[in-house]
C-alpha cells in the first residue's frame, strides 16, 4: 500500500488574501465583546453584479453580461479604496477569461473579431490598473506581483494563442516567466515577509508558461528553441512534484514535453536520442502507475485520462520503427494507437498517416545498431504498453 504525501504548506487557496491588524490592537483591554467588520455596500453590490454577469455570460447573454460588467466596473472605478481596486483587477481578469471562452465557441467571424478586441481591451485595463497601485504597503505589493504574473500568463497562454499570434504569445509568456521567477526568488529569500502569495502557484504558472512557450516556438518553426523550453518545463515539474500536489493535467503536460523532445530528435534523424525521450515518457507512465513509486505517490493515470498523450507517443514510436526499417514492430504500435483512438474518441489523422506509412514501407535507414536498440526497447516496453492500452496480442497481430 502507498501513503499519499501531505499537501505542502506552500499550497494555499488560489487567491490573494489580505490580513488586517488584530482587533486586540484597537479595542480597549476591558472590552471583551467581539466587533464585526464594517460592511462595504459598494463592494458587496459590485461583487453581486459580477456574479450575475458571469452567469449571464455562461448563458451566452453577451450584451446583457457586458452591461453588467460595465455597471460593476463603473461602480468600483469611482473609488480609490484598495479593496475596491483589487476586486476590480480580479473582475477584469475574470471578465476577459469568460469572454475569451465565448469567443472560441462562436462561429460568427464578425462576433469573434469583436470579442477578441473586447478581451484585449479588458486585459489592458487590468494592466493599467495594476501599474497604478501604490505598492508601498506590502499586501498591495504582493497582490500586484501575483496578478502581474497571472495577467501576462493569461495573455500569452490563451489570448494570443487563440489568435495564432505566436510572437506576441511568446513575448507575454517571457514577461510572465521573468516576473514569476523574480517573485519566487523574493519569497524564497525572505519567506516570513510574504503572507499572501502562493509560492507553489507562482512556480506552477512558470512551469506551464515554459510549456506554452515551447508549443509557440514549435508553431513558429523553431524546434531547437522549443526543445530547450520543453527541457525547462520538465525541470520545473521535477522541482514541484514533491513540493505541491500537481493535477492530472500537469502530469499529462510533462509526458507531452518528453514526447515532443523525442519527435524533434526524430525529425532531425537523431534516432537514438528520439528513443531516449520516448523511453523517458514511458518510464514516467510506468513509475506513475506503480503503487510503490514514492516520487509520484501513484498518480492515477490510465489509458483513458492520458488518451491523447498515449496516442501521440505510440505514433512517435511507430514512426521511429519505420525510420529504422522495422515495419513489423511499427505496425504493432500503429494498431495500439488505433485502439486508443477507438476507446477514447480521439482524432485519428496522425494514426492513419502512420498506418499508411507502414503500408508504403517508406524506410530511411537500415542501421543494425539502431535495430538492436529498438529490439531491446520492444522487449522492455511492448508488453507493458499492450497491457496498459488494454489489447490482447491476437488483437494487434
């Protein structure tokens, strides 16, 4: 049996918290009764409006929601109270994120263009408001540090990627990574001084940013630069895996990093290096699913929840076998990938392409040493993969 590790003290709620002075500093000692915090009708009204706006957006009532957000924002923008300003910054980010999702669901090009301009405008307002904050008070400085990182992350990882503007995405992600690195360094240098920034969340944001940067570099046809960023993301993962509880999505992303590195080496015809990265990804899956693997605490990975990652990996291994003139083995991996497609309803264009290559036998090399490496690889991993995918030997012969 395994024992799941306790959550790190670094992992707190995914939000910034402000701490006020203790009531004992302001209440005379002879008075024992507790005082309730002063109500803030303006803030309460705005928060209620924002909640209603989110619900309207979820129901696709865009114009109605837009008016609600404008009403709530107008209500708070008249005030310079710090709590009003911070609520406004959160509202801008929430509004932009929801509008972005609706934009992606829209099939009307004119509406998509309009929503894109709205999203960018909202993010710009959030950035301007962050720049205006007086950071002499530590709690405000921490809030600004945190939301600077998050806003640049949202712009780089989502907004500009949606628009396929990978240069701008890379720029915003670079700012996010640099800012996040600085904030993390400040916290690590003096952890007692920081009360409200979640260090684990900042480091996790940096990890994801490096992965997204690598994907953008691939889209920009810069595979070697992408390879380095995938390496950076893996390093970040390895630092975090025993510090905070990572999600299934984080583990899937790490598998994808190894797969992409293998694919890049395969394109460069560095077959042994490609095999090394594919093996790394498989070792990760093996270790993650074993109950006596303390580094992972038995991550609940299976062929369903990592269907896309498994499919990509099997296709990559198939293509590697084709490149090394082992068509028989290549067909086995292609058929396993097809089995994953059928069970998880994944797109199968890449799998079909691999199967067609097997039929055409478009071989590029016949290096005996590489064939020996692949033979050893198959001995070590083939039956594990068959069991993991859930196929019998007669199903793929």
